[in-house]
């Protein structure tokens, strides 16, 4: 029997996968074993394939990073695998939303990739908004400017992915990186211009993954990922060890952090805790007992 080969998943359409190997790009299918185990490769995965026509994907290699979200139907959906740099793209137009950026940053922290915030359409703003983030922030115009400051964050051999909502300019960035019009650009009311995830090799020596705009990014992250994304809040001095930064008297965090950012932190922390309780009955019972003790203490006072 011929030896297996190593390949990388470039795109997926139903049960067909475009892969890149030593023989170039091919269309591959899953073996019956993977279908039975419900192990589906994600774009960016390294896989082993048979040297047949068509090639069959026999196994998925361990992932170095994994960008996920909670599937609306339940469970976890893998959006991209083996990503080194997660470019979180925001448009500095009327659609700019710092709370949405916070959500993407939490998920990027969870993925294991290095997050870099890209503020696109900088030509539309006279002043770039200040963001309380401890990650690199790059302001640029993909349509008119230079992308050099963005490319500095990716090394040869690495893989970068562009995450963000529809219309922020991800496909325009991809086209500028390629030097040609590969992806359709523009905003089409009611649907996304980019409809499929595709991994593209660049002449710079690294890969870029263009993602369709996400209408919703349901949080699939640990409490630590939420805390890490709000380092400014966790670093602020507070007199209480387990302060919720809500109604506690003398909470210094409320005076040091902008109300909008504090509200975003609290919302994501509640969402993360709810997801844990939903999946873990023990955590739900522990939370219920905690609130029973709080209410009992209040009645005793």
C-alpha cells in the first residue's frame, strides 16, 4: 500500500474539501471512518490523505490553535484551525462597534492565536478612537493606504485569518495582499459578499484566511479568556477581592473604567458563565447555592 501524504485544507463545500499537497490543489473526500466518528476537518487543518484519485482524508493532525463559536443549534463550530495571527477587522464607519470588538478579542484569546486589531477605513475618520487594549492596534485604509504595518505582525510560514462582521473590508484587504481581484468586494444588502472560508498562499511566504462576515459570534470561551481580554479592568485597583464592579460601595473600578467598557465586560462574563452552567449541571447547582447564601445573608441583615 502506498504511503500517506500530508496536505492542508484550503476550503470546504459540504463533504468535499479543497486541499494543497506536494502535487498541487486537489478535491478530497472523507473516509468512512471519519464520517462515522463525525470528525470533520476545518479550513486550515493539516490532514493525511491517500495518494488516490480522488484523495481520501484519513486523519486530522493535532491543532495548534482553533477559533470557534457556539453553534446556534448547540455544540461548538470550528471556524478556523492552526491560525497564528487573528486579525480582528473593524470598519471606522457608522458600523464601528467597540462591544463587538471585545467579543472577537475574547474568542481570539481563547483560540490560542495572537490577536491584532485592524481599524480599517481610517480615511473616513479625522481622529482614530483610543482603545483600552493590551494587543497591537493597526489603523489603515485597505482601499487607499499601505498594508505594511499589518503585515509586520506575520512571519514567513505563519497563517493569518481575517475575522469581522460583513462590510468591514476583509476581502479588500485580501485583494490588496494578493495584488489582484480574487474576492468580490462591496456590501450587498441582506447577504455576505464572501460566502465561504478560503485559505490563500501569499507571495510573502505566509497564508491568509478570508472569512465570511459573522452575523453572530456566540461566545465559546473560558472565564480566563474573558478576563485576559479586559486586562485594564482586572488591573484596576479595587478594595474587594471578588468584586462584581456593580453596586458594591467603594468600588474603584467603576471610577477608573469607562461605563460602556465595564458594561461590555460584565455582559460577556455573564454570557460565559451561563454557557458553563448550561453545559455543566454541577456548575448550575453551585451558582444556585451561591445566590441562596447571598439572599440568606441579606435577610439576616
